C-alpha cells in the first residue's frame, strides 16, 4: 500500500474512534480523551507542515499531554511524517508498544444477508456493553456515541442470549469493523463469520466497497479468519509512548 493510502486510512481510524478533543500542531493531529484507549489519546503524525526542529515539536507534544494528565503517545506507521520520526522518538525515550497489523480487501466476497440472530443497533445498549466488557466504562461509551453515521453496533444472539458484538462504520468507499467479540462458550460455531457477513452486507448497502480492520499481533486465530475471507495485509502500526 502506498504511503498516501496508508495516511488516508490512518486518518480514518481517528474518525471512526473519535477523541473528545483534537489539537493541530506542526501538521500533526493530537487527540485527547479520558486516557482510556491509546488511539483516542495519541498523536496522528500523518502531515508535517513545520519549520520547527523536530525535537522542539516533540517537546511541545509532551507539554500538552502532560498538561492533560496523559502520557505522550504517537501512533506510528511506515508513512508517518516527518521521515525519521520513529527513530527520533526512540532516542527521546519513547518505548514501543502494541504492534498491530491492518488488513484490507473487498466486501462483496463475504457479504451475506442480515440474519434474525444478528441485530443492528443504533447505539451501544446495556446488554451490548455488558458482553463487550464496556459495562461501567463511560469514557468508551462516550467515544462510541460520538461516531458519526453510518455506524452500527452489531449484537449476535443465541436464542435470547447475547453472544457476539462488533462495531461497523462506513466512510466513503471504506468500511471499518472493530470490537469483534464472541463469547468463549459459543466460539467455533461460525458466529463471528456470520457477524462479518452481516457487516459486509450493511456496509455495501451504505456505499462501501472496501473494508479495513486491525488485528493485534497476538491474535493468530483472527488473522487466519480474515485470511480465509480474502483480506490481505496492508501495513503495520505501533505506538510510541513516553512514561
């Protein structure tokens, strides 16, 4: 994937998980929230428009995050700007955390009609939050409720029992899915694949033709599932965080 395409998807990842506050600095986008998730509390360095020395720009980032009671954090991909940023952060004492792969591909190959056992919700309901582990997490729920439409919260049912969750978002030609979770007791029964098919159907109906999603490096089963659905590796990203 070309660098400009990577930057576009990286910017979309901020749109689909929006922080409560954004600040622009030297072309970078700084996100500030309640400190609950890395993505909503990190710098997205996808532009660079400063004559400021890089060390000074990083120093200002640190000042702003410390003022918010947050550890300075950068979301780094191979397309991050300016070139050499990752090395500069490492030299400044930033540790590397959370290596993640981004996969992408077409939607039509695995879309399937919506099923009665997969509900499409407008917002995260209490039963959705309980299953996905968000119960009592006001910060996560607030982020989810800031996501602009088209956005759907999928809830898979086994009879009257909630057993699976996911979030789907469409932005132009791109669809994004996150938070895919299936209860351990019912894994291996195709519930995750069913939710993915319903998500793809919903996304195509909302104008998308491509999907991208994130897979953490320690989740080979998810990677294998997406491989079977025809998705391919697009790029990797990681966080640089200074304690």
